């Protein structure tokens, strides 16, 4: 059993508090304490940042038997977070504060990340955890008491949909696919006067945040963006703005903050709905889209977080949500993402969607092949055609959903802690 330090509030050295800690260290082998002397484990988002050096030195007398875990790379994934970046984050500023602490009092520390192509054996202090997959299991499948019965006033990050409220299980309710994928349900969707012209083909939570990303007009902007500091964001929003332009030619539910198109979440309280529609809601956090969007459409089409390069491979809720909700997916992500979904996670895909773009390692070429696949699908098949395919291939949707219930947790934090301690013959 490990005891995890639960600070009462955010401080200059700790940005991981309350509910965030519960949702990260969710396994039964972890307990929580507000007494730092009792704790075995302390979480942080960068122990050796300037603001935490003072704290580290001040607490050196009680840290020698504890494990410090940097979880920053779990909460944010970007293309630049290579193995070298993680090493630099772990050690760059560590020498100065650690060198001032006698060796027998120096704490042990590791960094957790969510990049599945950075293997555990690359460095003994960098450990992989499938944080976003496990989060999906926690909220949709197992729903642990520590999360769903947590104090509503417990400090938490804006990622969580029930921010400032109790976590509501209804947010993670799943539709019955046996009821949805039927001819009867399709008949209900068809407008009797227009023969189905009011039906929608797709759901696309295609957020574009900033006007300058929406203004990128040509492929040259994509190439140029590789030279800029925030390449990852620029490329991602370039792709999203372009996808948005393409999708406007076809019937669907298109979410885009820059165009004031709001997609509402499942079981969203009335006051939050009002704020979302009025544009006064600061952030949604991770609030899965309402089941009504999924039930009335066939394909989720979107830009994943990781879109270019080879250093980082990671899959997020952008993919997990539609797969557990009961949708086929047409995502643009890193080279080989579809292959990873098949081989690593055992998901299945329909023959009527062209995924050949996934095979192109040139990022720009893969993007053009992807847009061709999108246009081919929606220009040749009406919303009614697609829903008929949804009925025909219902077994694929059910199979994919069941993967979340069959496979359960993968590469958990406790696995990383145990491996690290065993490898180094440490105890905490």
C-alpha cells in the first residue's frame, strides 16, 4: 500500500491537488493523506522548476524515503515531448537543488508519460502509463468511489466536466447499440417530406481556438509552421480549420469555437448549457459529446492531438470517446495510428472507409490523402447510406465498445512505481 500526499490547496511547488490526484492515482493500492510525513509518494508537474527548488531544499529532511513523481507529461501531450525532452525536463535543473542536499537525504524521482513508443527500458526514470485509456475505463466502466464520491468542493483542474459539482455518472451513460442500429430507428431519423435530407452523416468536435489558426489558407502555412515555436499547435489548428472548411459541404454536427458552433455534452446542467451557448463558459474540460449526436450519425471525424513527426505516438479521448460511444472513426493523426489501434488495442474498422492514408509517413502527403478519403466518403454516400452501413456493421461497433470492458487498465501508475522500485532495489 502506498500513501500519496494530498495537499490541501495549490501552492508554488504543487499544481497537482485534490481530485486530480484521485483521478491519476486511482488504483486501490494508493491511499491519500494530507500529512506529508506519512506519504510515500508526492506528485508534481515539474519538481525542479525554479519555484519548487526552495520547497525541495526546505523539505529535504523528510523526503529521503519518498518517491517524487512528475506527472506533467500525462496531462499534456505534444509532438515535441521526445525522449530527450523528457530527460531534459527530469534532469535539466535538478543538479543545482539536489547537489545541495546530502546524498543520503536525496529523494527518489521518476517521470510518467503517455507516449507508447518511448519504452520503459530507454531510461530507468522515465516510465510509460496509458493515462488516457485508463481514464476512459475509470469514468465509463469501473467508476471508482474515490472519483465519483469525491467532495464536490475538492480542488480540481478544469479538465473535469463536473467542475464545482459532484461527478455525475449520467455524463458517461452509453446508448444501447442494439436499439440504435436498426431499420426502425433509421425510419425515425428520416424526414417524411424530404426522404432523409435532414439526416446528418458525421459528428466532428473540431475545435479551432484562435483566429490566426483559422486564417491559415494553404499548405505553405503548414510547412512554415514547422519553423515556429508552437509548431504542434499551429499544425493541429491548421488541419482543423481546413477540415472544418471541407465538412461544411456535407451534413453533420460540426463543433468549432472559432465559428461559434457549440456541441453540448451529455447530462449538461441547464446553467452550463446556457453558458456554452452564450459563449461565456471558460472551458468545457473533457465533457463527452451528447449521445444524441452519436445516435443520429455514423462517423466521428476529427484531428487527433498528435499529427506529425515520429517522436511521439499517443492516442487521446478524441478517439476513445467515439469508439466507446458506438461510432466509426475517420481521424487524422500520426503515421500508423490506425495500425496501432488495430494491433495494440484490437479495434476493428469497416471496409467502406479508406484508411490507406495511415500508411504514408510523409506528414503532408498523409494529410492530402486523408482529405481525399474524407471527400470520397461523404461525396459518394448520403447520411442515409451511411446509417444503413452502421446497421449492417453494428457488430463492429459493439465489438469495439467491448474492448473497454474486456481489457480494463493498461500500464497503470502502480506498475511504473513497482517496476522502478524493484529495478533499483528501493523501498518507500
